[in-house]
């Protein structure tokens, strides 16, 4: 999937509105390029540069604001523990006691999590901006290149500064965390009597030394509050202690008691000592109580740090009511100024209600709201919708952190208030609904779906709640909205502003079957066109969701002249610069991750080195990591580096490494942190990855996983998964007289499928044995411009013409590539009634089927009866008694015996993984280069300048190797394009869109699609041809004249059919 498709998935939900508008910028650039092509001039990029500069400026402002916010939080944490100076942070941590260390660790880890979040925000936006620059660069002509590079260099300088600051900030937090962890370990062995909180009172003053140990002891033990009172009384009359300092001391003692979980001490200080000595409860005390209780779960999932705090006796971890009851006591002491205190904000712009909602403390939130209740419901609503310095309300924090109880409390208040009486209640409600959907907080989503404000349509100014629910694929979310939406007729067809997509469109694009059914049942309009004229049906078909495309009725799409949509795509010129592959070189093509659906294929999976288990899944796990992939063969080494995790679709952007000797090539992966610090690596000898299968054999499973070892301890820190294929030089000479020929004719060209047609169980018409010489001759006589046939290789490397994976005629499921040619030929001979093929001239006499022949026929059927192929189909192609049988042929025989007036579509039938799985045999075959080279050698051995030849295959690796090894014959990729049932799990063949990208990446001539997608949406033919690709089709629908004529009218270049005569007559 492309970066555009996944962009919303990479975003932090609560920050969605502040991301670079990648889709809008891409659309703007596309419009500029298309307009220039229509006018026959070079594109002018001033407009897109202006938009991009504005987006970068907005992103910079948001990033800088959030970075400064983190810095302010860090400073506040350090200040609270007397660690303001950068130079004395680690040394003064040792002065803290166990409870303080635990709370400090919670605060720093929480901050580190938010720092990772910001780094991820930067990473995704930077990738979007880089991709826009890359798109502009692709269309830049020489005079513009200098200007573009100048603009891009300014952006690169900006990113370098951001990355430096981000790295330094992250490393400082890592050092702080490590220092706290060491102090925690030390505190367990040597409990201290100090308190960094107490040291905040005017620094280390001598007047505190006489009392420090006793004060800390009283609070730590929390059972001597009766001794604390006389101690404070004694200190209050000490001439050495000034009144201001003493009040500050009492205040900080209360904070120490709070962070230490000393219930009795904290209660005594807040209820009695504060009144006695003139100290006052303020919003900072309330915030501290809330934060200490709320942060107890911060270390969940971080086993090593959690173990440390547990070893310190941190048994105040649960929200057992201690902190909340203390908060209630503190609120009771507020007095007449209580409202002002609860409305006071800290340096982060937050009130106690923000923190209560953030940590999900229902009792706290209810008590705060009760304070305003007697002043009217409107006052309560405004507290819930008040934003902090980050633009987040208490409602936001409750939803973001999945606190359903607090959310319910807030919604009960808001439900009784009209939107006109508050500020942006509708906007905020829709925003938090979007957040809940993207985080998939089910209970909150169901609550919000019932809210009146969420049901309000947005009139296309942004994505509606229904659109976001449809995009998520959660049918239960969509159903909840539909059931509670009174304005369904207004809302269900509301388009979003960038593409003009309604909820039905996005459900079709994403392939969400259940959602599509719900929307259709609710009355969603199916004939709406988006801003480019596409229908929802066409989007579904393009992306391989053919079952959905079949469900949707797009209205009158038979009118192929209608403007917009796929038909309006401007023809794109063929690539002017093709990759140059040297004839004497081998190339290793590497993809990160798996290329088969259903295979476990994360490019990089990190492990917790202390437990050797996969780390908890987190989008931030790979923050700051990059990976260098290199291949060397002892003579030369080439490398590529990528940022992790991979955000864009690398499916058709593999790494290509030239090598002289693949047998000596070593592939290595190096992991770097912060761009330059090596943290781990792994390597493998490429040849060894296919060892164990015998000489000249290789596995059909091309995905490999190797371990990444830590740099220092050499422990396994993770694994990297990749897929590779080696392309060697073709081992034969190519005649200079051969020149590449264009596949396109003056109109549609008919292709005889396996000759006159593939054999089927149908008895409605006479069938000749498929893939036989007689069948090819007959197809040409009936009007086929090309004949298509399947070429496989026997064990002794003879190219033969045969379609099926196994030779059932032998009575076994043995694969063709495991048979010798003599064994293959003998199976053919067993069926021959005489010792020559029927295509050879014989005396004109009738042939009778004797009883002996009948017994032989029954014997053949008995042999095949228990094979997988025969069991699944009930017959075997080209068998005597079912079809007009002829001898099996070789590629050499076809090249020699068929006239050059018959053009060839040579399908190279390399075994596929799913075929081996279905047959229940080992997924291994002849080495792919050998397989292809033997077939090419045979073709080049018979240079035929008057015969048009197409090379094609379902196997992407075959197409890649054909494109690299030779440029004489056009190569076409064959794909089901999502046709159900999906047996081939190859991602590059999963949809029309994926196939087009694959073909363009490797400069293939075109694609042959299963006809279903083209019959459902004929305008998609223009989508393919608009990208300078030949468009062909195959399948049972091509045997129907109506469908064949429909495709011909749409502009299909090649129609492959089993009913050559019928379709030839229909097309005229």
C-alpha cells in the first residue's frame, strides 16, 4: 500500500489536524503536472512550493511548540526534586529517598513516552515532506533542478537541527532514567535518610540539618504523625528558622508525604499543620496528589523498571482510594477561594480537572465538577471543554487514555447543554469521536455514537464521524452511528474535502465488506463520482476488492466516452531512463519483509534482550533507528540505508545490488541509533540460504529471517526478515538480427488460450487437447493472432509444453520438474492410439476404438483417480476419451513446426508456492535462473524475426529476471488482480493497482488481467493504458461474445479466449 493510503494510520490521533496535508499536496502537484501536459509545456512549481513552504512552517510551529512543552515539563520535574542544574542532576538523585525515586522514575518515564510520541510525529511528517520533494524532483527538467535543490537543502538543514535536538533530549532522558534506576538499586541496599524535595526549600541550609533525619523518618514510617506535631512546633519557635522558610518547609513536607504515600502524615499536614502555620492548599498540591496516584501505572509493560520500583516497596501502585481520598480532604480545606484554585493553571496551562481526566480518576473529576454544580450546568460544561497549552480539553484526555468512566461523567454533563451555549462543543465532540475510533476504544466509541453533537453533519468541511468509522473498518462502529443518527440522509453521502470521497467510497477503497453492506442497506448513493470522476465501484475493483465491486451499482458506466474517472487519465510517456543492467553482472534484488499475504513478515522485530521475547507492539519501538543493508562478494560492496520503521510501500522499491560472484556474496544488516551509533548487526552468506535442497535446486519460499546481535554482548536483540532473488546473466548468445517488436496491433488481438482453448469439463462443444500442436494450428486457422502456451522444465532441463503442476497421467502427484523428459514423453506415449501424433498426415481411413483401447483408457483413468489434480477437477486435460488427444509437445517442436505467421505468447510456468502446497509436495524447484535460461536459450537458438513473441508469467520473479536478462521480447505480467477465491497470496499480484506498479517498476510491456475486473469496470482499461502499458485479459468471461465486445470497445489490446472461432466471429 502506498504512503498516502497508510498516512492516517501513522498519525497520532489527537494530533491529526496538525499533520502536513500530504494528500492535498500530492493532488495539487498532480494537477500542475497534468495541466502542463495538456498545454504542452513544462510544469511550473511556484504554486506547490508555496503550499509546501506553508505546510513546513505550520509543522515547524507545531513541533517547536510541543518540544518546548516537553522541555517545560522536564524543567518542572527536575525543579520539584531540586535537580534544576544540568550539571548536578545525576549526583543529586542519590539524595532522594526510595519513595521519591519511584515517583521521579514514573514522571521521567511518562515524559520519555511523550518524547517518543513527538519524535514519531516528526518522523511521519518528515517522510511526507521528503516524498513531496521527491515527486517534484521526478518532474523537474534541467533548468529547474538547481532551484529545487536549493529549496530542498533548506529543508534538510532544518531537519538536521530538529534531529540533533531530539536526539539530545532523548539521550538526556535516557541518562536520567538510567541514573534513577541505579539510585533505586542502591537505595534498596542502602536506604537513605535524605529528601531532595526538602532540599528545594532555599537549598541546603544548616538550619534544616538538625531536623532532616527525623522529619524524613516520621514520614517514611507514617505511623508517628503524633510525633511530627511537636517537632514542627519546636521548629516554629526556632529563631534560626524564618517564618517564610518554615511555611515553605511545611508545604514541602506535605508534598514529600504525598509522593511517599504516607497517608496519615499527608492528612495531618494538610488538615492541621497548614492551618496552624499559615500554609495553603493550592492547585500545585492538588495536581501533585493526582499525578502521584495517576502515574502508578506508567511502568506497566516495562518489566525491568517495574521490578525496580516493586523492590523499593512501592505498594501504593493501585488506585486504591488513598490518593483520591486525600484529594477530597485537600479540597475540603480550600475554603472560599476554592473555585479560583480549581480554575488556576500550572505552567502547562492545565487545571486539576485536566489531570484528573488524564489519569482516569473518577472521584477526583466528580468532586471538582460538584464545586461548580451549584453555579449552573453551563459552568460545568465550560470546565470540561477548557483547553490547555496544547489545545487539549479534559474530555480529550479522558478519551485519549481510554478512561470510559470519566468520559461518561463528562458526556452526561455535556448532553444537557446546547452547543450554542459552549465553545465548539460539536467540533470537539466529533474530534474526540475520531480519536476514540482511531485508538479503537470501543466503550467510548459506543457512548459518543449516541451523542447529539457527534451526529451533526460537517457539510464536507472535514471528515464526518461516519466517514472515520467507515475508514476504520469496524462495522460495529458504523452500525452504532447509523442507529443513533437522526440526520442520516444528510450525513451518509457527505464527501470529505480532498478527494470527494463519501463513507461508501472509503469503505470500498479499504476493502471493508461488512461496512459496505451496512452503508448500502442504509441507502448510501452508489453513483456518486469523486473529484476525479471515479466511482466507488471502480476504486474497489482497482484495489482488488472484486466482491465489493460486484455489490456496488455505479449506474451507467457503459458509456465509455463519459468524462472523468479512469478514462480521463492522461497517457503517460514511457520512462525515458531505464535501468541499465550489464550483461556480465549478476544482481541481487532484496525486499524487506515478506511478499506473500499471510506470512509473518515484519521487516524488523526487536526483542527485549533481558527476556529474549518480542517487545510489546508500539509504533514508537523503532524511533531513531535506521538500517543499512549491504551486499559484498569480496570484490565490491554496495549498501543502502533506510529509516525505521518503514512508512511507505517498499513492495515495488526493492534494493538492487550488482555482484560479480553471487556464490561468494554476503548480505548484512546493521542497525544504527540516532543515525551513527551502531547498536547491532546480522549477516548471512546468500548461497547458504538455499543449501540442503541439492545441486541446481532452490526453495520456492524466498522469505528469510536472520538474527540481529547486540554490538556489546552479542545477544539476540531482534530479527530481520527479507525476500531476495538473484538474477544472473543469460547463458546464451542473442542474434543481432532480432529486434524488439511492439505488442500493440491496430486494434484488439485475439489470443488462443493454450491453443484452441483450455480443456474443461464442459461437453457443450468439441475440445482439442490443450497445449498441442494441432490445437495451435486450429487456433490460428480460426482467427487467433497469438497462441498462448505454458512452458515448464523437466528434471533434465528440457523445455516442454504443459500446464499443470503435476503429471497426474503417471498416477502420482509428482511435479513436472521432478520428472525426466523420457518419463514425461512415456506418459504421452501411453495415450497414443498409434505411434504418431494426430497432427502428422496419415492414410484417410476411419479409426475405430477397440476393446483393447477401451481397457487402456480405463486404465489411464484408474491411474489418475487418486491424484490431487484429478480429484479436484474430475478430469485431466488432453486425455483420450474426454478430448481429441494429441501428443505432448516440446518448445523446440513448436519453434520448428509452427509457421512464423503464428505469434507466440510464451507463458513461463515456474512453479508457485501455493501449487506446491495444494499438491502436498516439498516447495522446491529448479533454480530460477537455470529454469529461465534454458527456455530463453531454446527461443534464441531459433531466431525468428518474422514471429512476434511475448514472454509472460504469473511469477513476479520470473518477470523481473526476464526484464533484466533480455530486452528483445516484451514481457507481460499475468495476474488474477484480486479475483476470488484468492489462492496465489503474492502481494504484487493482489490487485490491478499493485500489478501496474510492479510492471512500471521493471519496465514490463504490459499486464494480462483476469477479465472480471475489466468487465465490472471497463474504464479501468484506460487506467492501465494511460500508464503506457499493454492491457490484456484472460478468463472464462472472455468466452462470452458480449463481454469480449465490451472489453474490445474499452480498448483492451489482447483478449485471451478458449472459444477462438466464436469470439473471432463476434469481434468481426
